[in-house]
């Protein structure tokens, strides 16, 4: 076989191509890589099919073109391949059912002699992954290549072609069928995952609705900046999402930003997929792409290369992309284009790639190849070294960050284990404490009935009531997330009076008295009794604990419009920081016993039930005020 590549570059095609050279050839494959307008594309198609009616002709619009060792934009490259012992078949499909399109093409073109399937699809409507699955459902062994059409990063309308027909949405394909044709394929990725792992929370096929519990556009804004998010999808092509745990390192680039901020990508995701943002490793991109496959190419002795490369590689490394292309053109005629996604075959599976360079080498040569000396391109200029250094910095920082994240996750797991053990211990303590508390209280009552009260029994009873209040707090903290606390109608006046009666003996121990006043006989509220008890009991016990000896504790209930205001005040030490007293484990009086959990629990209940808290403390008194919503008539 032999391939002739032409760059039109706004010239007359008749002056560039000598069509007489091909008039007598039978097995002609023409590929058109057009970065120009639809009208120019159409004109070129008509000229080619008119002058070479026997040729099989397919084409695609691009985001850049490959012509031998050169990369162009807004140009058209025509690749004409002449085969001696290979038969070429072609077909096309129109429409947006990607899976069915893949099936139809595979059914029509693949047979037992098919060595290669070249596929071009539109780059806007087609779901590339579904398309390749359709092909694979019919035949999973045939090597495929090609890609999704581009439109110079406009992401508005791409075109593909079959013979002289231009297609907006669908796919075109040719099959190369032969007994002797040799095909070698390979790819280069060179994009590395950076930063933390993210989870796909909500997705439908290739459209992500939520990632790490964020709108996808906001996700890009957070991690890559507002400017990148504003100019999606064109900017997002350089920073794809890389899917973890794939047979190949698979990236998915943004192809569309929707009005609601959701994003469509070139391939599918599944809910729960773990991804990282990707970053181009300039150091490996600029390495000689031939080096790793040189032995295979020496055996094959390629007669032509077709390269289908991601637009991100050209845009990201536009000053050095020639270094990736030129080594192939030093071996054999080379052509191709920059795509919106690349098609690749890997060990019985069709893969949709992004950010990749895919390579197809063809040969009908049957002689033993001679050794091929390759010309290596110098990429060690000052700017290249800077890019390599910055890439290395990002890569190493990402590795260090991952190691740190692993350590933090290990520490978090250990902390969670300790916390779970602590909660289990508290559950056990609370459960085991209930029985002896009940026994002690019942025996106190039996003793008083038989022998009457005395100072010893009174002191035990006061201590038991304090322990009982602490027990109720701990029990509530342990069970609060496991139970549903239903609300009932409660008379706030009667309820507070009952709790005052319960703690009056405790107050008398410090020679204090509760003085209750109310401007209303009934104050009905809808509240959960367990939660209300936590608010009232903690305030009563704190007042007893911190009020100066022989000072009374004043409890005032006021109805104000539809609200009921409960306040408790006494003469005590000034609270230095009223805001902090509601924090866990905070106590201003270190000499007092307790854990500092009571008021934090009160605050949490009040926040849940929309109860407003106010604290005023001065040299005369300290007053806590709680505003409850009354029952509407």
C-alpha cells in the first residue's frame, strides 16, 4: 500500500492533487480532515468524488489537522491510501441512537477478513461509549480506530461525511478486508489524576447532575477557578475526570454545559464512580512516542500511520505537539486529526478515550523489514524544562497529598472507632445505671413511709435527684438520633410548677427558694415532653448550682401575643462570655462539678424546636430567657 497526504491550505485542490495518478487504481481510501467551513467541506467532497468516483471517501470536521510532521488548524488535509490486496467497504447511519448506530455499522461491514474498522461520528449528539458498545455487541475482536468530529472548540455543530454526503448526526465507517494486511494499534495517555477523590452522586448516562454533592459547574469553579467554569466546555477539555479502576486510564472530558450547570461528558459514568481531576503530564507527553513500540514497528514495517488525537493535547501542549507527531512521519506517511474523543480497541474491548493519542500503523509489506533509525527531537529547551518542572511539581504534590490523605483517613477511622466505643460504653453505663437508681429511689420512699424523714435520707434523696437529672441528660443524648420525639399539647405553667416541686428539696440544701410568677394561668404549647424536660431541668439545676447561698431563684412566665416567655434569674457570679457557655465541655466555674454538657444540650434542643434564647448577666443578676411559640387558636 501507499499513502499520499495533501494539505489544501486555501489553495485550489486541482492544483494540489494530480488525480491522473489515481485514475487506474481500484482500492482507494480517501480520508478528509477538515477544519474549515461546511461549504468548503462540501466543495472538497464534490471535487474528490467527481474526479475519483471509484474511491471510498469518508471525512470529519476537526479541532486541528495532522499532515506528516506538521499540525495545522482551520485547514483541510486529504489522505489518499492505495491498497494492493485489501478490499474496502463503507457505510453510514444517521440519527442519534448511538448504540443502534454502532450495531448497524458492525453488522454491515465486519466479516471474517476484516482487519480494521475506521469510524467517525459527530461530536455533539453521539454518545461515543454507547456507540462503541453497539459495535462490540456484534463483534468484539475487530480492531477499531477513529474518533468523534470536532468544530474548533465551538461545540455547536460538527460534520462527518460518506462519499459526497455530509451528515450532521450519526456515524460513517469503512472496513479494510484482507488476508495479508497487518494492523498495529497503540495509544498514549500521559494525563495524571491529581487532588482528592470525588464521587459521582447523580448521573444519567454521560450527563452529571451532582459530583461530591455539588453542581458540576460549581465543582469546576471550586477546584479550577471561576474562569475555567465560565468558559466550559472548551476549558474543561484540558482537565478531564479520570475514572478509577479501569483496564485503561480512562478520562472523560466536558463537551456541553447546560443551563442548570450540569455537564455532559464524552462518555458515560455510573452513580458511585470514583474520579479525580486530570492534569497533563508534559514531561511524558514530550517524550519520544516511538521508543516503546519501536520493536513492533520494525517487524511490521509500516507503510502508513493514521493518528487520531485528542484536542486537549494540541491545546495543552501547542508549542510541543510537533514533538509527538514528527517521529511517526519519519517512518511512513502520517495523517489524522484532533478529535473530541478517540476510539481504541484493547484486548477484546472497545474503549472510548479522551486526552489520548491513538496510533494505527498499516502495512501490506511481506518482506523482512530492515532496521529503522529514528530521528529524535530535542525537547530540552528552556521553556520545555520549565513545563516539565511544573508538571513534576504538580505530580509529586499530588502523590504527597494522597499519602497525607491516606494517613488522615487512617486517623479518622481510628477516631471513629474510639467514638463508637465511647458511645457503646455510654449506652452500657446508662442502661446499667437505671436499675440501681430505681432500687435506691424506691427504697428511700419505703424507708420514709416506715420511719419518716431525717437529714441523712434527705441528703441521699437530693443527691439522687441530681444523679437522676444527669442520667436523663445522658439517656437523651444517646437516644436522640434513634427515636422520634412526638409533640403533644403541654401546659407550660403546670409543667414548670411540677419540675420546681421536684427540685425544691435540692434548692433548700443551699438555702434557696424558687419563686414562680406568671401573668397567665394556662400557657399551652406543642412540644415533646422529653425535650422540654431537658430545657427546664438543666436551667433549674444550674440555677441551684451557681446561685449564691441564701439567694432566691426567680422564675417568671409571661404571655406576649402568641409567644410564651420563660425566664429564670438569680444572683450569681457574672458570666464572662455568655456565648461560650453553650459550647460543649465549657464551664466558667472550674470549681463546680459537671461536664459542661447541659447547656449545649439545651441549645441543640432549642435550635431544633425554634426556641429563642437570650442571656443577660451583670453584677445584680444572671437571667436566662426562652421564648416558646404558643398554640394558635
